[in-house]
C-alpha cells in the first residue's frame, strides 16, 4: 500500500484526482445530483466536493484490493471509477497549477475510487474552519457507475 497525506486548496469547494493526460472538462459534470453526492466525473477525472472553500486535509491510499468497510465514523462515502491509461495519477485543487501538482506512479488500468468524508458537521459559523477531512482509496477494479455507499444527512438550509 502507498499512502499520502495532503493539504489541498478546495477552491470552488472541490479538488480533483485524474489520469495525468485527462482532457475531460469536469466543470460541466457538477450537476445538482453530483453536487448533492459530493462527487462528479468526467473522462479520466473524478471531482471530489468539499464543505469548505479552504485548504482541506486529504489522505490518499493506493491499495492492491478493495479495503474493508470502515464507515462507522464517516459521514459520507461515494465510489466511482477512474481510468488511468498513463500510469500517472494527478491530485490537485481545481485552480492549482497542474504541472506543480502531486503525481502518483501506478500501473495503467481502471481503478475504483472510494471517496470518504468525515466530520462534515464541524464547520465554524463562517464556514472557514472545521475538522472535515477527506480520504481517497484506490484499487484496481472493473468500471462501475457512480454509487453512494453511505449517504450523509441532508444539510439544513
């Protein structure tokens, strides 16, 4: 297993994990449904929604197989597929300068991305501070449609 701890600027309440040469435009993928599930997809790209428009902690784990369920202390869990033809995954905020973004070498192929979200209800009144955290787990797996594994409570408006 490879693991990484990052702090990403979640400008526009999002960050991305993608195949290095991906050219899909994820901005159009943020439909109302995608925004509600905190995850959008475009060719070669998975967009991860956040509850803060600030630097957020992100843990990334590259695994050999599907991990055990450990959802008890998590608020929300969503899975999607990511095709990594190049063997290089890029993780970046949506307004980051892509050439400077983190890269992870891996075998080319299709990966499952499990995005897990924790402490989403810990935001300060102004939405700038919080203990929210995000974990991405990736492992080789056949392609799937986006699926919500654990649904967060609907935010109060």
